[in-house]
C-alpha cells in the first residue's frame, strides 16, 4: 500500500506537467521543503519560529486570519522572526518519484525531470473507462475486455440477487432491532413507555385506514357524478339533433306553402267570372249556348245583354 506520508504535490515549478499532481516520492522529502499545512512542495517556503514550515500562500492566509499565530500549534510569531527559503530547481528535478500509474501496475522509478517523458511516451499502464460497464480497464486490454463479454451482463444478472439479499438483510436487521427494543421495554420501569408507543402506533394505523376510506369514497362519488353527466349529455343529443332537423325543414315547408298559395290564386284568377249571370231568370238560361259552342252572331249576344240590362 502506498505510503501517503510521501505523497505530495508540486507547485510553481517550471517542469511541465508535474504541478498539482499527487506524486509519491521514493525517499522521504525533508520537512523544510514541504508545507506542513497543505503538504505542497512549493518553490518558496517560510520557516516559523516554532520550526513549522508553511508555503507562502498558507503563510499569507494565516497572517490575515489568525494575526501572527502558527495554524499547527497556535504559537504566536512576529513577521520579522520568519525565514524564507527558495528550493533550487535542480534539487527538485533530482527527487525520485514513482510513476503516476503506480496504482495500475507500473513499476517505474525515476527523477522528476524524466517522469513526464515516461508517462506520456513509455508507460503502458494507462487506463480508460469501459463505456458499457463503467469499469476501469487498461487501454491495451480494452479489446479483450469487450470480446470476453464485459461484466455488464454479469453485473445486470447479479444486481437483482444482490438487491434482494440486501433487502432481506435489512429486514432481518430491523426485525432484530425491534425485538431487542421490545426486550428492553418489557422491563417494569419501561412498561408505561411501551404502552404509550403501542397506543401511538394504533392511532397512526387508524388514521391511515380512515384516510384510505375517505379517498375511496371521494373516488366513488367522482365516478358516479361523471357517469351521470355523461348519461345526461347522451340523452339530450338525439332530441337536439331532431330539433335542428325540424328547424332546417321549416323554411322549405314555408316556401312550398307559399308557392302552392300563389299557384292557386293564379288558377282562380284565370277562371271566368259568372257573377253577371247570377241575376238572369231561369227561362233565359236555356238561351245560353253550351260553353263548347260558339255564339251564333254578335246580334244575338247584344240582344242578350240588352235584355239583362232592361228591368224585369
């Protein structure tokens, strides 16, 4: 297991790619080069009178917040008592470190100045995440991982079993805890507490049942009301359609009646008026020729008119 006491981060160094990376050192780094608060290896450190070392950033932040007290032991100090040290670049470059892929199997050990070249160009232990199962796999083994069927199907099949086992285990734990609680509450000193808890549980159960009953009644009333409204709408629909049909037929009937009346009046206007003949004596009717025959001459017709005009 890696020694976390030897894991540090570089800061403010000109070596490309090494700043801010968690790096494990082969040998222990001297305490004067490591910030005692953030575990950084900065370019400049500040030595306090109490012998603790801070990086410049932590020192400035501590001076503003604590007003001249060491954050590690709360010892007061004056700014004039602090000493700053700059770590030479060649000293940092000579420090031996492990590869950043040490956790994946890389055994490289080398100076900091060679680490980046090894990591980018030589290391064969880079990992990628499988898009199918989410597992971290060495990049060179990703193809074999897919061909082997991955672990997605296996994990999917085992998920339900694991979930059931966890659920059963949880229920067993809860049951055991309840039994233990009941055992403790059976003591004479806790008899009243047990009764109070039991009473509250009964009340809660009764409230839940009442709530369910009210919900069922509300649902039933709503369904009945909706059914009644639908029935009313269905019953009104045929009569409404009939009324609309009748209203559509009325104009046609009125038009037909009007047309018939006009036809009758035309026919009646064409009929000959017989009123002048109503006052003739009966013995004169025989002198009138049938309608199918024409009068003999104009003189006879004139004589007939004159006779009608003269008083009887």
